[in-house]
C-alpha cells in the first residue's frame, strides 16, 4: 500500500511541476502570427466571413484587401479553393452561394482573370 501511495504522490508532483512550468514559467507565446499560416478550414471560414461582409458592403476593393491577408495567392484562386473545400466538408449551401457570389464579383472586378480548366 505504501509503495502505491508514494508512486501516486510522485506522479501528482511531476504533473504539477510540469503544469506550473508550461503555464507560468515558460508559456507558449504566439507573436505576429500571419493569417496565411491558418489551416484550410480556418481559411475557408475567413473567406466565408469576407463573403458575408461583401454581401452587406458591396465593396470589392475592401474584400480584396481582406483576402490579401491570407497570403500571396490570387484572391480568386483562394476563393475557388475555399469553395471546393467547403463543398467537400458539406458547408451549408447558403454559405457556398455567398462565396460563389464573392467569386463572381471578383471576376467582374478583374476581367483578365479566367478560371483554370477542370
């Protein structure tokens, strides 16, 4: 009985020291993390938020500036990737329509852009 008690106390002390070190002494610090480093699901959510804002504001320049925060990829390509990902994980059809409306708006905004062949 005494061996188990000492063993459990040692484990509890080790976990406590580890938590104190990880949370208080040396916690993780995220500094200047770029939105371009987001995973695809978060990028898709961000693009959906931009599409929702575009629906209300109808300002393509502002939408493009917001999309530029996601990296160097062309805004139209980002939206197409997001639409494909959203369809794959079965986003609400209303959300897909919003993103498609933003994509259509960008096509009118920059008529030089053509969609890649499937």
